C-alpha cells in the first residue's frame, strides 16, 4: 500500500513540474531568461527531493540500527551488552 502512495506522490510531483515547465515555456518572456528560471525551479525541486530521500534513508537506517550492526562487525560491543570494568 505504501508503495502505491509513493507512486501517486511521485506522479503528482512530476505533473506539477511538467505544468510549471510548460507554463514557463508558453509565457511571453525572453527565451534565455525563461530557460534560466526553468532550470532554477527544476534544481529546486531536485534539491527538495534529494533532501526528502536523505531523510527517509536516515530514518530507515535508524529503524534497523545499522550503526550498531556496523559497530558490532568492527569489533565493538553489542548495543544490548554492557562493558565489564
């Protein structure tokens, strides 16, 4: 189910981006200025999506405690064990 929700969100974002792009290309402005504005908006959307993806990856890592697994494999202590002094 979550997969289909992600697909809907992605389709909506692509639709919005396409609408903005077509609107800017049709708008009466100088071509070079329009291309610069379009590039700026596309890069903004890409940055937003990259930030969102980074947040999701970090949430996934923390949910499955990959840092603790890496530490255990490197010879550290297990997360649930206490060191004896």
